[in-house]
C-alpha cells in the first residue's frame, strides 16, 4: 500500500463541485446537441402560442435558475462584494434618475467652464 494511492490527480479546481476521490474526479461536461436546442425552441414556441420569442415567464424562470446556480459557487466574500456593488449601483441610478436632462446639461456646462484651457496654462522652462 503506497502513500500516494489516495492522491487526487488532475488539474486543481478551486470552485464548483467537490472532488470525489473514489470515482476518479469530475468528468467532462457533455456538449448540448443541436436536436435538443431545436426541441427546446419548439417547446417554447408552442407554449407561447406561436410567438417566435419565449414568454417572459419562462425567461424569468431560466434567469432565476442560472442566478442561483451562479450564487452557489460564490464565496461569502464575493457575495458581500456583489451585494455592496448592487447597492451602490442602485444609489447611483436613483441619483441620476432624479435629475432632468436640463439639469444634467447645466451641471456639465458648469464643469466645462471650470476646466482650464490648454492656452491658459503658462509655459514652464526656457523657450
């Protein structure tokens, strides 16, 4: 019995599923076949009553599944970072949504008026 029999072989996986030493690790993911994609498109077509686009209910369910699958792989620090980032983003959007177009233009013109022009800066050095 060797000391290396229980060693996990393969590339290092930091996130995702835990490595299963007994079965030899994680296998490759299978590629989706074209028939499956065509079938899913046809089912979406039938469910929407003939519309070319899938209904918003189906899209929302798919997005929610993808989001939860993505969140499962995040570390707690990454989750906190994303929550803070979303909070700051919402505050920024709320701040810009309160201003009218006229206010934004006035603020931008005031900013441009306070900038120094290239010909206002005195030359430094000989010449």
